[in-house]
C-alpha cells in the first residue's frame, strides 16, 4: 500500500430537520480506488476516527470543496482507520413546540462551534510565527472569519478576541475581517465600533477609524477612553500628513 495522499476537503449533504447542511471531511487517497475520510466540525477540526471507503461510494457521495484550504495538522495514521464509511444520518435533536431546536440545544451547539473555532485559531496563530506556514495560517484565518453555519449572536465575543489578538500581533488586515463579523452580529455595540476604529487606525485608514469612533461615542459618550482614542487618531493622521508632505518635498527637490 502506498503512503496516503491528502487530496483536500470534501462535503456530503446531510439532512438536518427540514433543511440541508454540508458535513465536511478531510480526504486521503490510500491506493487506486480506495479512500479514507475523516469528519470535521465547523472549525475544520476532526471529530471522528478516519474511515475507509471504496472509490464507487466516494464518487457518488462526496463533493470537492476547493475553496476550503484547511489541512490536517499531522499525517494520517493508518492504524487508526476504522471500518467502512457510514453516511451521516438525519439528526434527532431536542426541539421546542414549534419544531425548532430547544434553547439548551442551541447553547450546546454554540459551545461546540466556539470550542472548535478557538482551537483552530490557536493553531493558526502558532503557524503565523513560522514563516513557511504563514500563508496557510492566513488562509485558515480568512476561512474562520467567513464561517456562517452555527454562528450565533453570543459568538461576537469570540470574534472580538480573535480581532484583538491579531491587532496586537501587528496583523491588522487579518484582524479587520473579525472586527466586521462582530459588527455583523452586534451593529449597535459601542465597544465593537471602538475596536474597529483601533484596527482601521493601525491600517492608516484614519477617516474610517474616526467614523467608527464617532459611532461608539454616540452609543456611549460616557466612556473616557473614546475621547483619548480620538486624540490619538488625530495625532497619527497629522503625523502621516506631515510625513507625506515631507516625502513630496524631497521628490520635488530631486526632480
């Protein structure tokens, strides 16, 4: 048997109540016409042992997801591969009187999603510190910021933490996507607008930063740090303007 070859992330449609959702899998080709798949959660973390399947079943059920760039952290251990693949069944979840998932079930799902996403973020941050893995890390962060399935309003705190960490690491471009997700989930959160102002200021987008800061002040004008941030943005903007003017003067002199 040849060494397993990782070929990407694939999906299988699974019934969930009256709707459809995708279940994602890592996929390896282990030999011609034979594959191994491993189920993933919304944060692209394995949640089951890898399973073997024939090429016929694989070709019938699985769809490639080329836009998802997640990769396994370690090589496939064939000793962990269990029996044959069983398609995802229709889930039987607790519901309320209207047939919707109960509050307890929604909270359980939210915790699972957050746990997986925080672990994926932690690993991506470690990869950012390794130059050869940095681009893969940025791709993972981009996918995390775009996750929609399973996201609930309380996840704004998770996205806020991700954005703050990346800004502190001097990756404001990556932080920006998470700041936007916080505002998507809570558009009238003054702290979310303040954090966006900090990210945009780090990017040199002073006018946009000021707009978010003004919105934060409008929502809660009692917060003293907002006034200090406004002074800081103005100072940075003036410094950038002087620097640009000096550069222009030097260029004219040389010409």
